[in-house]
C-alpha cells in the first residue's frame, strides 16, 4: 500500500482542537498518524488512532442526524419519502451502532464501528437501553421538526435547484488546503447560491464564521459568483422553529476579514511545526496539556483522557 503523507491543512474543526487544548491537537493530528497500521492497543499509535475515532452521545446524535438527512435528501430526488421511513432508518442505525458501542467494536475496526466515550470509559448506568431509546427519540424529533418545516417543503418543491448534499471540498489559502463540508447547497427563488448547515446543538458564535468560510469556498471555486449572490443559513433543528434564520448578504470586506483571520491561524499552526514543508511537529512537550485534572473540562469528556490522565 502506498504510504500516505500527513499533509498540513486547515479546517474549522482542526482550529477548534488548537483552541481547546494543544495536546489534544497533537495527539489527534500527529500522535495517531499511521495508527491504522498497528495491530493491537499495545502499539501507542494504534491506541491513539482508536481513541481519536471515539465519539460521545452529542457527537453521535449529530452524526446520525446528518446521515439521516443525507439519506432523506438523496432518496427524495427520486420519490416521495414518508417521514416514517426515515424514522425506521434512524431506529435501525442507532440500535446497530449502540450494540457496536457496548462491545467497544472500535478496537478491531475503528473506521466501520461506532463507540461512545461513555461506553469506552464505563460511565455508570450508561449501558441502559433507556438511554439508547431516548437518543433515538431525540434524533427522530429533530427530523420531525425539519420534515414539517416550511423550508423542507420549499426545498422539495425546487429539486431542480439543488446543487450538492453533504459534500466535502477543499480550496486554498496561502498554499494550504482548507477543508469545508457543506451540508446542503441550493438556489432559492431570489438567491443563486444558498448554503445551509444543519445544527443539532445550541447556537454558538462560531457557527456564523464557519458559514462565512463556506462562502469563501464558493467564491474561490465559482467564477460567476459575487458576494451578493451568496446567502448562508443555520438550521437549528432542535429548536423546532419553522422560521429559519438567513444571515445578511455578505459584503466583500467582511469576507476579506474572514480570509485574513484564517491566514493568521495558518501562520500560528505553522509555528507548531519543526519542518513546515513536511508537516513535522515540534516535540510533544511543545503542545502543553490544558489541565492536569481529569475531571475538569475539557479533559472530562476528552477522548484522550486515559492517555493524559491514566
Ligand atoms: S485529556 Fe485534557 S489535556 Fe489531555 S488532550 Fe484531552 S483536553 Fe488535552
């Protein structure tokens, strides 16, 4: 098999790790590299690679919801999909993954199995099916909220204007790949390029910055678009609102500021490297732990807790 190169890139989630804890960033992006080649948890890289692929209850529900939306939208391109079909899909998927998680199946095949940090660390009572059923109901409720929203009706009425569903793309800033994953892109009656992000958590200030990054991607990859052609919106499915917020049109200066901010973050990311050309990090000691207490956030819920705190 051809050896993969650990190439330097930037994304909002990568930046989130840098902001949260530099040790977390190191373990996730460097310590676990090539861990897929190891065969047992005794191999430190393999162990980090397995831990890196753990999720938690909030991350898991979000991933299942996004997958359910992708499944729903792709199938809706060809036929009318009743709500109950997606409910059944969510139920089946989450029951299967819950079983994988209880068995900690991620140890054997991290890429094709789900394991929750709560099961991995044996959190008290978390193996109860009551939790599982509650999570399934929550994700189904989010889908219900979307399914009966005006937006869903508008989208289904305008299938010819759909541009992409759950697409991962890159563009470049200062010769570094910038990763973006846009949940849904379409054109509405008045907007040529409308980017939509499904949100399963609470509102955060950073949400809007992430969408601005998507707008930069759109401008960099579509010569026919100008800032005024692009609109972005977050859809907070938990809130069950029928009126989703569409952010104001971008202006060139606000997008230039986003580009400038990313450039600054890339410069900082490079200062963490010994060899920028080959993306070789400085020693682990240069990536300090954010806390020495396992029970303090963010360590409390961190995937790498057992490595840092024993
Ligand atoms: S356990 Fe704490 S110190 Fe260790 S990587 Fe996670 S957040 Fe950082």
